[in-house]
C-alpha cells in the first residue's frame, strides 16, 4: 500500500517558529496596550526582511548521553535512505518505520504520534484499579480529599469488574428499575395527566428520552446564557417505512423483550413488539420534515407561561418541579424556552389520546430496556449484542470497565494522571515555545500582502489574546474542588445502581446550569490523559494536555531542532486554527462575527481553493491497487493548520538561535550517527516522523481515513513540505521535483 501524488498543483506556505526561551510574555492591562502592540507588529513586519536566515549554526558539541544515542537510533531506524527526500519526503522519513511497526490486533491503524498511548493508558489503569497511596508532600486535608476521590473511582471500577455479582443478578436490575418507575403499577392510568407527567420526568432523570426531550443548553456561539430547550423525540428511526432497517429494529425489540419477559406467559412478545413499532411510527409522523430544513433552535423561542397554557396534556409545572428541584423557583413565566417544532406538540396530544394505556406502558418498558440492558448479566448482553450498535463484545471486560470509570469521573482521572506524570520543566518549555510561535505568527500576519491593514490589526489583536492552557491546570491541583464537584455522585458496590446514579448526576449537573452565565467547556480539566492538542474558537484558547508533553511531541533530552519539528509544529498548527476556514469566523470574545474586510474574505477563499485542489490529488492504495482519494474540501482546515504550523515552527526555531550563543549551543547539540544531516534537515525529519502512520489495506478503512476531516500521514507531510519556502533550500531540491513544485499554496 502506498500513498501517492498524481500531480502537485500547489502554492507557497507559511512556516512557523518554535523555541525554548521566551522572547516575551505580555499581559495586557488596557485596550490601548493591545492596540500599541498591534501597530508595532505591523510596522516591524513591514520593515523586516521577509527572507528568514537559513544558514547553519556551527556546533562541535556532540551529545553522548544514553538519551541522545536512543534518539539517534530511533530517527535512523525510521528512515529509508534509498528514497530521495525531494521525491517523497514521507517515504524517506517513515518507510522503515512502517516496515518495522505492526498494526495491533483488533486495530485498523498505528500512528506514531500516539506512540505514548500504551504507557499513558497503563498509568491511568493503575490509577483506576490501584489503592490510595499517601502523598507526604500534601497537607493532611488534601490527603483526605484525594483518598475520597480515589476510593470513589476505585469503587466504580470494582463494581464493574465484579461479573460474578452482575451475572448472579441476571435481569433483576432491569425489572427492579421498571418497578421503581411504577410502570406496571400505573399501566392502567396513563390517561391521567399527573401520572403521565411524573413517569416522563423520572424516566428523563435516568437518561431515557421519551416523547419529549428537555435539556439546558447554550444554543449558539453568540448566546451568553443557558436556555431550557423542549424538543420533540419522535422515535429511534428516521423512517418507519418497511425496510431492512425497520426489520432489524423489530428484531432488536423482540429479542430484548424475550430475554427480559420470556418467562412471563401472560406476555405476548410479538404483540408488544408491534405495539412499540406502531406507536413510534405514529409519533414519528407528527411534524413535517420540511420544518427541519435550515431550522435554527435559537429562532424558536416561546415564553414558559405560554407553553404551560398551550399544551395541558402534560403538567409542565409538575414536570419542571420534579426535574429542577430547588432550581424551579428560578424559572419564571416570562422566561424564554427554546421549543421546536410546535407542530409536534400540537399533534402529540391527539396521538396520546388515541393510544391505549397498555401500549404506553409497553413503550415505557421498552425505553428502560433499550437504555440499560447493556449493563446487566453477560449471558443476556451476549444474546442482544449483535442487535445493538453501542455494545462491543470484542472489548475486554477490563477495557470496558476502565473506559466506563474514566468517562464517569474524568476530572478525577485527569488530576491523578497529571499529578503522577507532570513536569514543571516540560510545561514551562511548552509555554515558552507557545510565545515564540505566537510572535512568529504576528510577524507573518504583518507581512501578508493580501490582507488589508484593518484585517491585519484585528488578526494580531486576536492572536495576542490567545490563551495557552498547557499541562496541569490550577483547578485540578486542589482536590477539594473535585470532592465538591463529585459530592452528589453516589458510588457503592453495585454496578447497575452506580450507572443509574451516574446518569442522574450528570443530567442534574446540566439542569443546574439554567440561569447561569455561559461558560466555555474547559477541556483542560477532563483531558489531561489525552494525547492530542486543541484550539477552542469559543474561548480563543489552545489546550495541550499533560499526556502530549512526551515523545514524539517533546523530549527535553533532545536538541531543540527536533522538538521544534514536533511540538513546535503542533503549537503552530493549533494557532493557525484561529484563522482557518472556521476560526476566522470568531472574534476575540469567541462570538461568530465577521471582522474581515470583504475583499480579504474573497481572497482567502481563492487561496484556500489551491489547497483543496492540491490535497484532492493525494490518494491511498489497497493491495489491489484501488485508489482512495483524500477529500481536500473536508480536510481543508486541518491542511491549512499543518502548513501554517510547520512554517511558524521553523521560523520560531530560527528566532531561538539569536538568543545567548552559549545557551543556543547547549540546546542544539549534534547527535551521534547523524552528522550527514544538518540541524535544519533534522528539524524537518522530526516533523515527518511525528506523522508516520500505517493503515490496514481494507477498502472501508482506507475510504474512511481519506474522506474525513484529516489527511492521512503522507498527505500531511508531503503536502506541507512541498509548500514550504524553506524545505527545498534545506534539502537542495531541484525545481519541479515533487517536493519543490513551481506552484506552492500559501495562506498563513
């Protein structure tokens, strides 16, 4: 299987800066300070030469440490020197890596940037499954808080792994929940508004969306508070016309009813199944599909008091009292509710009046079973698993329980992971790198001839306010914060009960947001064990979790020119996202707002088209030489970020070479066995090897990975270096070679 480029039609790209010591770290106190900084950057960029220094630094400092030998061996083992880097840089940097690395069993790919995932997962698993160990560096109070947190985490995992108890319970947890909800007790009384309302409220508290879907959300980027939403819930399928999909759904219902109620002779499983299908079919048709075309939720507001008066077949006051508790007192009749579509609620009353109460009871039972059957005994789960998309029998019980525990208390896991592996030095290194890359981008924006000064000024202003959230966040360093957060989450030794409590807890957390200011989700609090990086346009922030501060992204024992090629390009990538096809639509406050001069928008679209056409020509081949082309349109924003990130990182490294000569020499030692490559070449080699990847030669897999929002490894690497104004000089590539085409794509 090979990744090829048919013909490269590309134009020049911007490269980024990445460094170790910070040229500046400004905190602006006033709007005037920001404006002054903006003006200075534009002026400085106009005066400075656009030609970056690319001369070699002289260094006879050979690193002889064990770590340097290991780094050299890792680089050399991945290279395929039989390939001309000017012909196919990805094959040059990654061919031997692909030959030496085997795709793990059960996986469809292996990615070098996730090479630290196995060790990261092991650390988290040890946290989830291990016992609390006193940290003598903590206060007694923090030790007690940590013990509370870890015990809750461990208890959840142990309850999940205790399959003897789970299997012994059989189907009883489902039956007990049906009884708790009084579905059978009330099965003859669902024509009573209060009984129907109470049942809906209790089912919704357990995460079983039934007839209506009530939530608390921020409906749009520009909204600054949370709204109550009341939406339709018209069944599990888009269409209930006879089809193979409907037959599969029918079999799913019938099989599930059989394993739960099969020993109850009074139950007619076939009739129950058809009752559910017919009822869902009736509510599915309540609203015209045309209503959903271009519908915007924020445009469908109704006063809470009007909703209460308009649809009285639900006792809305009772419903909201049950669900919101004390928070209900904050809901006023004049408050806006986002309700959609009104036609559904108009027609639902008639359907409910025409539906016998027995059918409603069966439907409610089905909702309970469908939501919770995967949490009961293994023999039952085994029977229904082929019919449920959310049940993966290939997943080991250990892996399943590990994931369930991490997902239930992500902040606790983030805290213990970061506490165990974080390095203040790595965090500071990355923060300084961020500042250099930011400076490099400011200079680049000032040099961009196609941008009007007004757009430049705002772009630099936005860039100056980008926040870096790198590594261990302050909130997680205080365990009391998490004890308070998870205080109402009750965890015991029964897995099914724990799952119920978890769902009630998370739903209550969402409902409690009503009438509070909107806050952008802080990914840093829940993703410290994630190997990735993120840019949030809503908060104008970059997130780099603790787990990403490890090889191949950063190795503090490696020379700067290698780290710049990996971590530096990642930071540049995320910064570029602030100005890609999506990020450019957000202003400095995270609101969707067009701050571009109109001509600049048109120019951006034209320049972006170059990238779309370029990446459309990359493809992957399966073993039968069938080609699967990359979607240049779907991957455009990631491709822009890759290209901009590489350029900024390289420029940032060059900036770092202007610092104290002794420190520069110390930070950029020669590596043993790599004297045939210059430091500049090793920068690009580091970039290339970061994105080494290997995929199974399966048509469905190749089609999936070439038709999503990310380009596969070879397109990411070759696409970026072939656009680079620096790469061809560094590797002395002749004109018109694949990695040095006449036409290069460039925006940032």
